C-alpha cells in the first residue's frame, strides 16, 4: 500500500497531528511523519513534496497554524492529493490558519479539513488510498457501520431514560 506523508510546520503541532497518526494506525495504513516548515525550512518542505511520489507516498497531509502556508507549499510541489489541517495555535483561534490553508488559487488544490480536524484528514487519506485497496475500503465501511450503531445505541438509551 502507498504511504501517507504527514508534515507539520512545528513540533508544537504534534498534539493535533497525533490524532491523525492514531487514526492511520487503527486502519494499519503506513505513514511517515516530518516537521518541515514552509517558512523556516522551505527547501526541505519542497524536497519532501517533490520526491513524495517516487518515494512511495499516495497522499499528503500538511498541518500548520498561524500564517499556514505549508499545505499550499506542499501542493505546489506535487500532484499527489494534499489534505490541509489548519491548526489552532494563535490568539486568532485557528481562523488565520483556516483561511491561509483553504484559500488556494485555482490550479493548486488543497483539500482543507476543519480547524484541528486531524481525524478527518486521516480518514480522507484512507478513503483516497481505498480507491485501489478493497481491504481498506471494507475497514472504512465497517467503521462507518460501527459509528452508526454507537449513535443508535445512545438514542435508545436516551429514549428510554427521557421519553415519557
Ligand atoms: C506554524 O506556526 C506552525 O505550524 C505552528 O502551528 C505555529 C507556531 O509554531 P512554533 O512557534 O510553536 O514553532 O508555522
């Protein structure tokens, strides 16, 4: 299976990124994690993106906060699908990172998830890789079914205790 490349702009983003890592682990999807900044280490971020396809990656996740240009910088250097996680790491509650990540010009797409939406970034990566992996597609379908069953179980519990 192809790997997911995870890049974060700073080690301070790790508590958010860990949720993506744990989700990929749960689905047994291979990944590689790096700290490369679009601003502090632009050469390394660019090299990683440029070489990603030939190094066995199928999808990239880029997490950054504040003036979050990392996902766009990665996307500028690869045609692999890039998923951006805007991280809440400033006084602006992540709105700064959300707008910086989501407002890409035509031609260089970044699929942006919610502020701190690391779990969905990982799930979306799995969904992309599952296009050519039936086993992974089945795991995703099973997870959806389990999540739905958990909601209905809560519904039954609440109905029993609250409904007259
Ligand atoms: C961004 O600036 C990083 O992605 C991080 O969210 C934020 C703050 O970085 P540090 O100053 O904590 O390294 O580039």
